C-alpha cells in the first residue's frame, strides 16, 4: 500500500459513512417534524438497515487497514490528515467494541423510544416510557463496558461527550457552581420579584412568531440559505454539512419568549456548524468538537448576547412591531428585566441563567445513580421530584413537567446534560477573553454582531474537531478552564439586576 | 438452492432495496419541503451513493439467481409470490440495462435539476433550465434504447408509466378526446361566462387554509396518523409504506380553491397508497400499480367527488366558517358554479375538467417531439406558447406560467403527462360502474364517503400491483377501457352547467 492508495481508500469510505449518516439524520429530522404518527416502525427498519451498513463500513478491514497504515506514516501526513486518522481510530475503537446486532438494535430502540416518549410526555405517563429508559440506560452501561471494561461506565460515557471528563471533575465543577449559585439565589429570592405579568394573558399567534424567528436568526447572522427551521416538541439543532443545518423551535402562543430563546440558542449551535473551516468539509473534522463546546456557543448567543440589555434594546422595536397590541405600553427595560427574572421553575429549557445549572445538576446526579445502580428506573419520578424540591425548592405537579420533559434520554443522549452547564461556563470564560479586544455591548447595540461572531469563528468555529475540546478552549482563552468566570458573571449580573 | 433459501435471499434483498428507496424518498421530500436552498449539493452526493447501493443490490448476482430460481419454480409459489418475482424481473431488466455510472449520474442530475428548476421558475428564466432539460431528455432516450433497442424510445417510456401504452394508442385516445372536447368547449365559450369574481380581491390567510386542508382530508377519509402534509412549490404525493404517506400543497393567499383541489387530488393519491392490501406490505406489490391508475384515483376525488354539487354543498358551510368575511353572502351554488367554470387558462393544475386534457395534450406532443428529435429544447418556449394558442386560444405571457410551470421534467417524470388524461378517463369509467351499485351523490351529500372509498378499495386500492393496469381496470369495470365514459361525463356535466 502507498500513502496515496491508503488515503484514497480512507476518503472513499469516509464519504460513504457521511452519506449514510446524512440519510439517517434526515430520516430522524423528518421523524421529529413532518412524519405522521404511525411512521415510526417503517423508519426504524430503514434506520436499522442504514446503521448496519455504517457499522460494516466503519469496522471494515479495508478501512481499518488503510487508517492504521496512515497512522504508522503520520509523519508524512499533513497535521489535518493525521488528526483525522486519530479521530477516526478513536471512533472506530468505540464502534468496533460493540457487536453489530447490538449496535443496530440500539438505533432501532432509539427510534422507537422517540415515538414512545412523545406520547408519554403528552399523556404525562411515565410508566409507558419507563421500560425504554431502562433499556436505553442498560445498553449504554453495556456499551461503556465493552469499550472500557476497567473504567466506571459513567466516566466512559461523560468522556464520550467531552473527552477527558470524569465524574470527579464534574462533581468538582458542580460543587464550585453550587457554592456560589445557591447563596446568590437565596439573596435574589429575598428581594422583590421582577414583574413579568405584562407578557401573560395574551395570544402571540404562531404565524407572527414565525416571522420573529426569521428576524432573530437574521440578527444573529445565521445564513438562511444554509439553515432551515422546523417545529418540534423539543427544540434542537441537527447538521448534515456546512451548507445544510436545521434548527427547530416550539411555539407557545401564550408567551413568545420561550421560542425566542430557543431560536437564539439553536441559532448559536447552527452558527458553529455553518462556520466550520472550508478545508474540513467532507472530513471527520468538520463541525463542532464536543457537546460542551457546542453548548458554549448556543448559550453564548442565548445568554451573553440574547439576555443582555443592548440586545433587548436592539430587538424590542421589532418585537413591538410584530405584537403591537400585546406589548402596548411596554418598555425595552421591562422586557430586559422580564427575560432575566431569576426564579426556581419546572422546565430546564425555560429556566433563567441563575437556576439553569441546578436543573442540570438534578439530571447529572440521576444519570450517575442510574449508571451505578443506586437509582432504579421505577423510582425516577419520586427522585426527580425530591431533587427539584431540594435544589430548587419547588413541587413538580406531574411527570410531563418533571422527568418526562427532556428528549435527551429517548434520543440516547445519556451523559449529555453536564455539557449544558460546562458549556455555559466555557462561554463565560470566552466572553471575558473576547472583551479584552471586542466591545461586546457596543457591537450588540449597533445591530452588527460581526465583531462577536468574527471572534468566535476565529477562535472556535473554524477549527472544527482539529483540537480536543479542552485544548481548543485553552487556545481560545489563553488559560486553563476556570468556572469562576461563569459564577463571577452570574454574581455581577444578578447583583445588578436585583440590587443585592 | 431450495425454494425456501431462494425466498429468504429474495426477501432480504427486497427489504434492503425498500430501505434505500425509503431513505432516498425522504431525502427528496425534505429537499422539496424543509431543506435550505444551498443543501442540494450535499443531498446529491448522498442520493448518488444510496442509488449506487440500490443499483448494486438490484442487479446483484445473488438476487438475480434467487429470482430466476423462483421464476423457474413459479408453479410452486403462491400467486402473489409469483407475481412479485415477475414484477422484480421486469424491473431488473430495465435497471440492469443501464450502466451503473449512468444510473447514479441520473439520480444526481435530477437532484440538481430540481434546485435549478425551482429557481428558474421563480425567475421565469428558461435559459437557466434548458441545459438540464436537454440532459434529462437525452438520458431518457439513451436509457430507453439500452432497454429496448428496437423500439421507439418514447413508446418504451410511455410503457414504463403505463404498461403496454404506445404513441399509437395515446394518439387515438387524445383524438377521441379532442373530437368531443373541442366542439364542446366552443359551445361553452359562446355562452355567458360563470361569474367567480366573488372569490377574488380578498386575502385567505395561509394559516386558515391549513385548517381547511385538515378538514378536507378528514372528509375524504385520509388517516392523518399515516399521512403527513407538507408545503411545496408544486403539490405532490410521495409514499414510503402504507403507514407513511405524504401529500403536499401550495397555498395561494388570493384564492383558497387552488390549494383545496390540490389537497383533494393529492389526498386521492394518498388513499390509494394507504389502502394497499396488508398482505402486500413490504413486497414489491404494495402501492399503486401505475401512474395512470394513480391519477384515476386522484382525479376521481378531485373531480368526480370534489367538483360535484353535493360535495360543495357538504363543505361550503365549513368554508364559510373559516372565511366568514371573505365569503359573506356567497351561496354554495355560486361556489359550485365557480369551481366548474370552464375556460382556457395558463396553468394545468388549476385548469377546469373540460380544458384539462388539452393542457396534457400540449405536453404529450412536446415530449414526443423531444424524443424523436423533431423539437429542439431551445424551441420549447416558442412551441409551448404556439400550442397553447392553437389548443386553448390563449397567449402565454412568460415561461413561469408556460413551459416552466410543471415539476415533472426536473423530476425525471418524462412520459408521465398522458397519465393525467388517461387517469381521468379511467376514473370516469369507474364512476359509471360504481353508480350501478352505489348512490354516489347521496353518499357525498351525507358526508360519509365510505360507500365510495369502499368501492375503490375493493376494486382498485387493495390490489396494489397484483395486476397490470389494464387488467385491473377491466376487472374493476367489467369491460375494456373506453374513453367515451369520460367524454360523455364532460358533455353531460357542462351541457347542464352552461345550459347548452
């Protein structure tokens, strides 16, 4: 074999894998958007077949030999090519550790789980979803053991989302957050609460909210020729290549703020994918490097940009133009305060910046318990509700607004949740660094966000998966990760807003 | 090999083909609905890869050997199994006659053509689309010659859509129509025209039209748990299995009647697919047998049901409820006359029943000319416009409303158009037969269409592809095909409406 031959084999197989994952991604996206209710079974069969094809290619002797040959000659490869081989071999090690039938079975299980979860959530029927959760977690534990037999399965799982992450590190991270957030929240709760009643008691028609979505995506510079918008039960972003990204939202006619922040959040994910370096396109290195870094970008847009005073001042005239009756007499300042109201609530995706990490903590602790066996699936509603009482001081009225609210477990995103809190903290550290050279508030106020997106593109987006997540973050901010930027940000912001 | 072994091989490969076609179908459906503008290139690559996989499976030695073995032992197979082998071998004969690269190249060409056509239509820019038409027709001629070297390529093409159809038969059919329709239209045009001005000059908001769509599909008994609705430039129906069918429509805010008849038409296609026999599911025999029979079902719902007086009387109260201001003071009778106004017009999909076949005739003659070389692609706009002048007496103002209006050529549906006129005629003969045992008007008036759908299911839908189209029609109506039922229907209806 020559290097050129090995490269040709490698590229051809990666192209096939990309095509299969593109098709599977579109099938899943369609399943969450336009597909009729009874379509799940047929989709499951097709996903099962395609994932089997992907498994065979990814674990084929031909591809593995080519990759190993290239690894042995990595000194003769460009840095990018060498990195791609490394990323492939890591991925292959995981995939090849799982027997084919189980790999395919998991894909069809998730397809079924998605349909069951949708219905169970609507009906607030935990018992209907419980067997699927059990199966999904058991599968993840089993896969983690296949892959790293000598490691705690949840450590393996965390590290799949954020390379190098462990329970020890995650515990330390959440402890650092709790230490600052819990007393801060107490002080906030002792103050008179922000009045956001002006938002409620009105109807914000979906078709007008759709126009608001278009406007928001334009403001945050999402290129709509490369980004579609769908409507789903749970907002998400999916991506097939840098010319084809999709975000989704969920419209609540009683309050346009929910969809507004879903759109800005998912738009942040979209921007990351849309600005992956051109030279990475078609390789395994295109697109976001990890879910924590991805969440750092989405929560950057959602919170550090989207919940800032200049942003609300920028967009409020448009909001009032779209909802003239509903927002009559309201000021931008009132809206700014309303979108920053901090108060324990039931739904993670609708939580304020201050309490958000506590929602994530509940999920992290539950996943840990499900992985080590200290929590049984049957106990989930009780434990969920007890933790919401403990950390957030509120009573969960039903499972729809409790343990069934998120789509992550049904989607197999087990071990994902810490990414949200880590991402928020990464983002805060990026914001601090960015402010050394960019007048962030002035850029937002001007309506031209390019100084901000330009920084993110130059330091994060364009690199795709060229560096491991922590390496990328340290390169971008010039220092090791430190959650204090996030807690400092929260303390400064909420002290100011609540006159603490 | 044993029969059981051959069957197992056959079934496993058909399942793979079904999965690949499902994935390709979803990719194309997504391309026409939610996909962003620049996504075509990536989708083309994926479609190219998947179609190559399908080609390899369909023409594989393994599958072909199993199928030939089963054919040789067809006496030992059930009638259904024997028929499926026959259908597969016919299809294989066509596919295997085309070199792999050309087969795949055509799929990516069509993906590109779809995007180019969309833009060309919006811009009324024929020159942009012309090279694609040229390429698509040239490919179809070439493929037809690969498949049947000794036959006129357009005969081959017609027969692919409607087994046994030839230019000779199609000419005779259109001549029979022209003979009756042209003088009838002349008489109609000499009468005072129906006043449909009450529809115009108002806005019918898309979000209300969406509710009207839901209502109409319910009336015609489409099961929405198995049928999704999308919005596209050109309405169409696509189907993946009998639990997953999609119809699309296009909303024109100035007139709700356009989308109304698109929805009923596509709903007719959907019903056919949704009621294919359960025992056919997963085989090559599930779903509609030919495009003419498909169009007979869609145009049955659209015209014989949807444009009947009892149907308008049935749905008009709902229409008025949804559009109370827009239709204030209008009567069901006025609406009935308006939706049956016969007058030469520019757009096929919006044409009345009487002139519709003339729109199809224009396209048939043009396709024939493109196939035999007597028409060059460059001349298309001129010839299109001249034929509209000749047959319909009207001037085509631009290519958007002329030669660029349909999505068929960009979709590779070359030779499809005659199906619409044939389908209308098949449907009229079914209607006459159905009336021997079903009081069609009374069923429509009652709002319970099941006597009608029950007849269609029992005589057409449930059989899938078990019989060739002409055989199925003759079985259903108990006589050979005769276009006089269609022309009689038109003459009776328009004589009555226009007091001829």
